[in-house]
C-alpha cells in the first residue's frame, strides 16, 4: 500500500488525513495517509527514512515549507516562485520533487465561486509564504494588476523583486497604510482573522471590492469577511475551499487522478 503523510508542528488538528482518505475512497485508490509531528532538526532525516520505507509523498505545513524547499532535488516553477514547498513527491530512485499547490488551491476556489480574475485589479494583503505562493497562479489568469501590501513594505517589495521578471502583468507593493484606489478582488493572505484582528487598511479600499477572500476559515464567517460585508462587498469567501483545493492538486500529482472536491468540502464545512 502506498504511504503518504502530512508533516507539521503543530499537526494534531490537521484535516489532511481525512481529506486524502476521502479522495482515495471516491477514486478507488488504495493508500494510507497519516500525520507526523516533527522538530525542525528531524525533518530531513525523517523524510529520507520515510522514503526508504516506501513513502510516496508528503504534504508539508508550518514550519517546514522552507526546509522542504531546500531538501528537494527538483522544484516546480510554482515552488520556485513561492520559495516554499507544501508537497513532496518521493521517487523510488531516491530523488525528491518539491511543488507548491497552495496557489492552485486558491485559484481553483476563486473559479469555483465564479470570481473573475482576468483584467481585474487584485490586492493581496500580507507578504508571507501564502501571498508569495499565489502570485504565479493568479498571474497566469492575466489580471490587470496585482498589488501586494504589507505592514513591512520591504517584505512585499522583495516578492516583487523576486517574481516580477517571471510574470507579464504589472506587480507592485506598498505599505498597508498607503493602499488607495479601488480593487476588484482583495485577498487577505494573513492569519490575522484567526486572532480576530483586521488589517490596518482604509475602509474605502475594502468597500470598493467586488469580492473579498480570506485565506483563514472557521466555524463561521471570519472577522475580515464580516467587515467587508458590512462595507457593502457583495461576495465574501473563506479559505476552506483553498485548503481542499490544494489537497486535491497534491493528490493529482501523486496519483494522476483529479478528485472531486464539492462533497468533501461540504462534509468538512458541516464538521466545523
């Protein structure tokens, strides 16, 4: 039986084992999928051991995405753009391929909600790995412009410096306090909602959007979604669909099968 794992710290509440077991059952794939908590210094040796023991792949979450990036022998374009890996493909010859499916999970969820990206102005709040990972997949849909805003503008500018030559749409950065104008789609890539905090952005900017997307999710609407809705934004979406979507893309890479996501998404939503 092919073996897979999700690795993180903490990892106790990960939904990945449930999601992938549901994918496997629905597509008649026979796999085992578990979870493993590690310390940073244990990561590389554990991956090699797991691979020798027949492991076929791993999902990688906090705080190991950058370590996985360095461990991989080969990186996909989107992993290179993200500077982080959330999916490892463990080959029988001992080689390791690193990929990043987070951005594809986001784009897929936006498309499932009929959110128009092409020729639209996109604002991304935050400049961490989640923001970096979604730039390339979003840019492939040809938005009019992508602006990255962050409390520390230097971090946002670094993403622009690293990725500007890899995409053919305008990409720029600014501080949270300097965001102005109107945007069609605003994506909150920070984890602020998990602690019930809002980004320090002008309300008029948020209220100008057609859609506000929060990568965070919970058992009810996030504070960012509620804020946007109160400001008149017609469409607000949380990040649960992104979670399931990035998992589906990992499953496709491993098994060459694209799983349906709608039923599993509804099931997880009902369990929150």
